[in-house]
C-alpha cells in the first residue's frame, strides 16, 4: 500500500508535466497519464489484497504525497499549481489536473476494486453451489457389499 502510493506519487509527478502541443493548444497528456497510472496502482493494491479499504488508503496516501510535493520545501514545488505572474502556463494546468484529479482517480480505483471483488465473490458463491452434490447422489458412488449376517 505505502510502496504503491510512493510509486504512483513519484512516477506520476515525473510524468504529469509532459505537455503535447497541437498547434498552439497545449494538451496536458502527462497529467492524464499520471492519473490513469495512479488509479491503476490503487486498484492493483486493492485487488492484490482483496480489500477495497487498501485501494482507498493507497489513493489517499498518494494524495497526501502530492500535497507534500506541491509545497515549497524542496527549493521550489515539484507540482506547480499557480504562479505569481498571473500567466496561464500549461505546466500550471497540468499541475492542477494532477493534484486535484487524484481524488477522482482514487474514487475510480475504489469503484473498480469494489465491482471486481463483488463479481468475483458472486462467481465463487455460484460455483460453490453447483459443485455441491447431495449425499448419495454422486455419479461415481457405488454402494459396498452388504454385510453378512
């Protein structure tokens, strides 16, 4: 859980500032990719442990890490969410998408984990009912010889 949150936070922060330009329009595809990666890591953690709570905790820990990265404690923030110049830079948009979109990625990961675990449990219940045979109805059952009196 903690390892997944660290991986999603560090690798996603490295990826989020990648901006693709289509003419004069900046497309923050790195931030979108980072959110997809973060949701996938949180879903994987929840499915690996078979727990929706672990999926949620991984997403929340990632969000806390991103909040730390957006503070000015590393001689400048690693996630830029605003500038004092008032310019609307593409990296600022990417930073806002990455930081605030993490909550939506966590919700998506929790929902995916819950749906998969619920359908798996439903399948296991259905297959357990099918494999259970009442006593004496096993097709391979052969009664033993009658006891001699």
